């Protein structure tokens, strides 16, 4: 029987088959403390295994996979952190992402395991996986330390994107920026550091404000940034001519988005603007990959999704905004700016 030798290249299938394994290498190395152990210098394998209480051959496999994934290097003195690992994967770094990585390992991993059910039902998987109706973070963050670590993970994530987002448009005409759901204040800080005349207000739930004050106080723009506690769906919003929403809009269904954007619109003066930081889908939805995967993440975790610039324009214009513009960046977040006429 003849054999067809012109078979399609199976490389895309093989790449995806190993995709979750590569993620788990990162998750396991963070959880075991690999990068923290190397923060003070290289360690030989024979010393490393007892320090982490791991079986030596098994640990060697994990460490070598970290080398392949450009998280570690190896030479005759042992294993070393790469600069990226030192910056983003060590507890000693103020830009660490370890809290979000642990959340991905402990929480999101389980939700993504039910992706097919989310696609069938069109709803998040919190109730199926954990028995709850929504992401009740108090169940995961039972201590101030665990909550702080998660917020610091989001801070590290934000520090990569926020300086790029606030430079995507010329914001020199605006005097006061309010960052709604601003967490540790990284976007407000980036804006005030770029625009020396600008004042900033970080507006978030009261539980988030102590860490925001701590992080903001350590920056060059500290004397121009205030931190205010409140619920942006309920409480009076601070006065400003520029509002920012970073990784907020994608959490919600359209009805809630319209309600929030309307509150912002009503609070803005004529000529004021709104800056939205989310990853933009292409208009035909065939990419980019980061936005597609983040949209699926929203499916299993929230009631929201990622959108294209056209979709954001339609929502913003429905509220009353005009001159909707978008800028794509090389970071995990793009930027959308719209003006109140």
C-alpha cells in the first residue's frame, strides 16, 4: 500500500502538547524556591538538592529545563539566575511576579482545566471548581501576607506595561489622573514620573490602599500622588480631567462596563479623557495570541473578555466619548484613549 510522504508539518501540534509542561516548570521552580535560593549566588547541584529538600536527579531535570527556558544559566560553579529571574522571580525584588505566578499555579490552573465546560456554557468555572459563584479572593488570601504577595505580583506585571501605556499618547494637556482600581499605583506613578506637572490619585478598595500608599511613597512622584479608598461602582469618584482603567474593563460584562464608563463620563469635564489599558484583539479576532489567551482566561475566571479597538470604540461612543484611538505595544497591555466632547 503506497505511503503519502507529503504529510502536514506536525510542529504546531507538538508545540502545544508541551506548552503546559513549560508553564509548570516555571510554577514548580517558583514554588520550590529555586530562584530565591540562587539570589545570593550560584549553587552546585550537590548542594542545591539538600537545601531545597529535593531528590537530586529529579531536581537536576527541573533546573536544566529552567536553563532551556532561559530562567537559569549553568557553568562549572553551578546554576545561576538570569537577569529576568532575578528581577521577576525572586522575593527580594520589588518587581517580582511570584504572587501572580503562584495564583496561576494554585487557582487558574484548576479553572483552565475546565475550559471546555466554560466554552460549552459561556460562563466562568468558579462554582464548578471551588463551589463559589465568583472569585471570592478572601478564600485564597487568608492572611495579609498572601494578599500582599498577590498584589506585588500584579505590581511587577504592571511595572512592565504602565510606562509604555502612559507614553502611548501625549498626555501633557491633562492635569490630574485618577487610576480606578489602581492597586499598587504603578500606572499613576508611571504617568506622574513621565509628566512632571501631573497629579495622580490611586482609587481602589480600602483593603488595597495600605500597600498602595507604601509603594507610592517610595517613588519620585510620591508628593504628587494621593491614595483614596472606595468602590468605583458606588462611591463618588474623585475630580480629574483624565481617568485610567488598567486591566479593569475586561473583567466585566457590557452592562457593568457601560455603567462604569458612564460614571467616568459624568465626572469628567468637557475635554477630559479616559485611558484604557487592555490587550487589543485584532479586528478579525485571529490574534494576537496574548489577547486571545487572555480572553479565554477571562472566560474561565470572570464575566468579561478582551475586545478589539472597534469594539471599545462602539462601547465608548455609546456612552458619549469621541476621538477613540488605540496604540498597540510590545507589552502585555495596549492603550486606548477617548475624549469627552
